[in-house]
């Protein structure tokens, strides 16, 4: 006669079912793949033609300000108001005197928007800025 052990009758399943975990991981991956390009998109600009390439600068020394023809400003792809941009540039300039401001303005934007930004930079002793153009010929 067989003897059943008490130990075998109370065995519980100790394996974790990872299928729901994998489903969740794939859903999150798909969400991140779809939303990442949307987060990196900045202002859609048409730069004026002209200009040449210049010497290479250290990327940590460059801040890019974009100006849309609708009057929107963006600092490093984040939309901000002009006083906020000038204040942040001034703070970064105090910590990094090699700061260069790239100004990317739409070719149809008003000149006073660019002039206000340059004036704010000059009031904070930021004299190194570059007006960016589209270097590709027609």
C-alpha cells in the first residue's frame, strides 16, 4: 500500500506568472516610443537662407533660443516667456562665461522679437550670440 506524504499534498505553486508583467512592459514601451518624438518637437521654423558653418563649440556652452513668427519663444525646446528666458540665460552666464546664445528666428517673424532678446542678453553682459540661418542653398 502506498503511503502519501503530507508534504506532497500541500505543495503550492511557487512560480510567478510573468505574462501580465511582459504585457505591461510592452505597453509601456509602445507608449514611450510614440510619445518621445512628440516631446522633442520644438517650434516649427523656416530659417532664412545664408551663412556658413563656423568653428565647433562645446555643446555645454550653447543655449538655443527659438522665435516663432507668432511671437512664441523657446529656450532649448521649452516654451517660455522672454523675461524667463533672459533670467535663465543670465543665471547660466554667471556660472559659464563661455556661454553662446544661438538665436533661431523664423524668417517671417517680427524683427522686434529678435531685438528684445538681444537687448535682454546685452543688459546681462551676454555678448556672444549667433543669428542662425539655413545654410542650404536653393
